[in-house]
C-alpha cells in the first residue's frame, strides 16, 4: 500500500509551530510573518486566555441567576478579544525577546530573529491588534473597560519578568487570567470575592501548565541566563506541579461555592464537580510528565490544558439548568 505523501513544511515555518497549521498552508505569503508574531499558527494560547473568561461568565450566571443575549456577546467578545490581545501580547513579547529568541533553538526561527519581519512592522501590527480589541472592550460595562485598560500593565511587564525573577510564570498567570475579572465585570459591572478567588485559581493553573511548557527550554535558558520556574524547581518540579494542581482545584472550588450560595444543593454539587473533574485531568498530566522527556512530549502535555480548562463548562451548564 502506498503511503499518502505529506505536504512539505514551508522553508520559512517556525520550528515550534504546529505542523501543517493553517498559516503555513493557506495564509498569503506577505501576511505570514505577522500572523506568526501573533501565534495564529498555534491557537493554544488563545484558548488558555479565553477559558477563564468563560468560567467567569458561567459563575456570574450561577451567582446572579441572570442570563441573556448580553452573556452571549460577552463570550463572543472575549473570544475575539483573546485572539487579538494574545496576538498583541505575543508580538510585544517577540519584540522585547528578539535577541534572546535568536539564541534558543526552539525560537530562533520566529519572524524577528529570522529576519522575516522588522521591529517597526511588528510595532505597527501590535498597535493595530490592540486598537481593534479596544473597540470591542468599549461595548462592555464601565468596570470592565477600566479593568481592560489596567490589564495593559501586567501584559507590558511580563516579557521582562524572566530577566529579574525566577517566577515569570506567576507574571504570566497575572496577565493571562485577567479575563476572569473582566468577564465577571462585564456581566455584573462590579468586582467581588467570586472573580477574585477565580482569578487566583487561574494563576495557579498557569503556574502548572507554563512550568511544564518551560521545561522544553531549561538547557538553553541556563546557557543564556533566562530564569523560569522549571529551572528553579529542577528535579522537584513534580512536587511543585502537584501543589499547583491541588491549589487550582481548591481555589476554583471555593469560587464555585461562593457563586452558588443561593442555589439548590443539586446545582451546587453539579457545579463543584467541574473543578474536581479538571483536577483529575491535571493528575493525568502529572502521570505523563517527565522533565527529561523530549520537547514534543512536554508540548503535548501543555496543549492538553485546553481540554482541562474546558472540562468544568458542561458541569456549570447543567448547574444553571437545574
């Protein structure tokens, strides 16, 4: 039997992008460097930015017992905004890290170190994405708009964190889970204990998955002096990952309990099963995790966190219906 011929990878493809992604296959050649700056060739980051927003909308509906077309728009708007702001953030990250990326095997083929895009072009692209996202933000409540503007602070700081702290993953968590606060505020025009505890849960989750991700680069990071929790924890990474997964489930569970105070016991039990089921998925990741694994294996575990984050949503949907 003749094997089906595989489409060859483009010569300008980024080494750590998903093979055969839509950017490499279908995007017009002039647009590819900018779509790659936005990581459009690897959607996992958009998912990880978007999922806390959906958690927050679900818990806001459970807490207020109010749902309607506004919530559909909040979810759609947050989805588009997650794509745009993740793209703007990654572009900013690549601008600030262009010299570092050129020294790391996994990232030296990215558009700026590879010479596929200029810094000026990257800055213009970053601003364009941010302005479109800002237009979407203006359709939300005043509190959400204020939070969206404030989110620029952690997004701006994050790329520099690995230069001055061993905990850049914590800074990523602060930036990446901001949508939990923003989406709750878009529904309620306020901030309270539920979104704050949910935000903390998201930070623990980010510490979990991004430490796994950072293990791909520990050798290169050590050579060039870049800090990460993967380097900090070393052989103790599994213990720390277990702590992060446990704290994710505990804090997420507390957020659910706070949101469901006025709901039936059946609704509460269904909702609380969401974080519990997510915790089992994270345990499964820990079983697979080995710091000495090939980068592709670590990347596969990291990617599975999209599924982990989506697991609570059917439970929340059922909890709303009962």
